[in-house]
C-alpha cells in the first residue's frame, strides 16, 4: 500500500508539468469526533489543485486539526466532594493527502463535487491533569509526556459546493468524513497512576468547512 501511494503521489506531481488551471484553496471548520468523551474540534486545510476541465481535477492537500478529550473524577469524604480531578488531553492531527475532484453539477455560478482522499496522517496526544481542592479552594496541575503515533494510512470522503465570485475566485463549503483515530496516541499515554482509567478509543471524524479558492494561473477560468 505504501508503494502504491508513493506511485500515486509521483503521478500526481507529474501532472502539474502541463497544468491546465492551477488553484490554491484554504479552508477552516469544525471537526466532530465519534468519541463521546471528546469536545468539538477544529480543522484547517490548504490545497493545491490542477483543474483539467469543469468535471475533473487532481489535488494535494495538507490538514491540521485538534480536539480535546476530557474525563472527570470526584473524591468524596462522608458524601462531601473534597477534590475534583479533571483530565484534559489535547489531541492534534496532521495529514497529507492526494485526491481527485469529480464535479457532477456545473452552472455559471455553482459547482458541486465529490472528493475522495488518500494519504497519511499522524496523531499527537498531550495530557494534563487539574487537581481542584474543594476544601482549600486551590487548583494545581501536572503535565505528562506527549505521545506520538506512527505514520498511518488515511482515508476521507467529502462533498463540496463552490460559488464563483469572479473569474479567479470562489468560495466553498464542504462536509466530509475521515478515518483519523486519536486512539493511536491517546491509548498509549502514561498518567503515572494519577488517573486510573483504561483508554480504548477508536475514532473517526465528521467535519464541515468553509473556504476560499484562487486561480493562480491557467489557460482558462472556471469553465
């Protein structure tokens, strides 16, 4: 599989030698992890794309995102809460993908496309625990070692709509899914016995983004 992806990336790069329309896009949005213990996160995407015609493009993108994982415990003494322990794990995701963009609806102002993605991603998890003393009204915290995952195979699929502002600029909105699993690093963290919990996360993500695209150069406009 790794050799296949490297070959696809090589073929993708070769297609830019005879680029038809070279487009840069940037997007930002919200990421919704499948884990109930996670908060809504954020995601950013930057991409370069070669648009061959109004139906087909090839592109490469980079993604960066983050989502927090939270757990809480209470210490009781005679049914009175004396201490609250809050675990907060910051999870970051970094990815690089290649993709074809297949446009199934085109008009003078609007294009709708489906975009499958194939690439690699990495996950980083950084834990911290907050100790809240309810008797003395004191809060302290302790940081723990960051865990990194190995390089992992990434898949994604999203639907994108583009609205043309001018011959060289459009705005876009997209919804999508990716198989990014924060458990690859989160499940390996060591809390040194301060928070007894067995992590067994296995996540994927839904996300929505809005962005803007610029035609950098090319033989035609969006037609």
